[in-house]
């Protein structure tokens, strides 16, 4: 006699929706914790700060603004958030999307209008990457507006994976150990730039943006011709994470645990003084390079 097993009934829609809401709440809580920890670890936001939240219309900056707004309600300090977007006058740019969204959530905002698109397309030869020039022009416009309007911090939406990728770009293509710090002072010393998403995974941001239904605006200027070197690094990182889950997180943590004495930069660690024999004279680099004979061997 054969036994007929009952078919599993599909989960009710209400149950699936409840489970999805639970997962989304867990994700939001994790992001708030990670952003809050980054702010505390690096002193990103202080009492009385006026923070310019740079909003591009992509998933990263939408998420950054959303989480900062949530943290603002319970933060131990008072600070102001203003969303700022640079309208670069790209063809077919949906300029109504961001104002409508920001009005709907009652966030103060400003749209900077500057035709960097024409400049980039005129200066950069066809087929060459526009990212570098576009980034410089965008940064200049944002810095100028921040200075003119009394912003004390400029918040950018770079996440953990961006920080790791930039480290490898500098390592592989520029022969230096440098990256994208969570907090920095601009070259002219006038602006403090913060990256509140420094501890947040890109996959979590994508999932959060999808759950929130942000009105994403694609970048038609350079999104289709992303820097080839960055693409190579991204492909490498994706393969690592696929083959060895957790490796990118380990690398990200390593960027915050630097041991100068175990590297090789004499500007960061005094190797000359290490193990020095009493009052022996310091090495004469010129003599070593020239191969001059030792004094006691001279005729």
C-alpha cells in the first residue's frame, strides 16, 4: 500500500508579507547601527552641525539620507540635514524626481544647476572615460555651495565596498597604500567630508533601496562607461566574495588596523633608529649608492 503525502500548502500572502516586513526591519536596524557606529568612531557629526547630504539620485545617497534622518530623531546631539543635488544638465535628466521626493518626505533641499555635461563631453575625447573630470567638476560645485551656505560637514554616499575598491585601485595602478577615508579634510582645508556608509555593504544598500522603493535616477553621463580599472577591481572583489564569503569584510577591517612598523614607509616609522648601535653615525645613503670605499679601507 503506497502512502500519499499531502502537498505543502503555499504560505498565505499575509504571512509572506509579514516575514518580508520583518526582514526589512532587521535590515534597517543593521544599517542604523552601522551608520551610527561610523559616526561615533570617526566623530563625523557634532552638536550644531549643518550637514550637506549630497544626493545624486542613486541607491547609495538615497539610503544615506534615509538612515541619517532616522538617526537624527534620536541622536545625542542636534544637527541639521539639507539634501543637495547637482543638476549637471544631462540630456533627458528627470529633474522633477528629486524635488518631488524630497517634498514628500519634508526634507529641506537645494538643486544646484551647472552644465558640467557640456564641459565633459567637449573636453574628453569620444570613447575615453569621463569619470575623473566629471568628478572634479562636481566636487568643485558642491564645495563652492557648501562654503557659501555655511555647511560644516559634507556627507557623501560611498559605502564599504567603495572604500575597499579604492584601496585596490591605488595599490594596483598607483603603487601606493591609500584609500577613501571615512572622514577627511579637503585639500584647501575648508571642508570636512564624511562618509556615513563606510561600514555598510553594497548588497545591503541595494536590498534596502529596493525595499523602500526609492525613485532611482540612472547616470546617463558615465554610468554606461564606468572606469575600466574600477570594473576590473569590482570583478575581482565579486569573485573573492563568491568563493570566500566574508573576505571583503576582513579587508575592510584591515584598513582600520594599520601597522607602520610592519610595512616599509620610512616616513611613517623610524627604521633608521631601530636597533641602532649606540652613537654610531647614521647611514650615508649617498655613499651606499655611490659604492664609495669604507674609510678604514682607503689608501
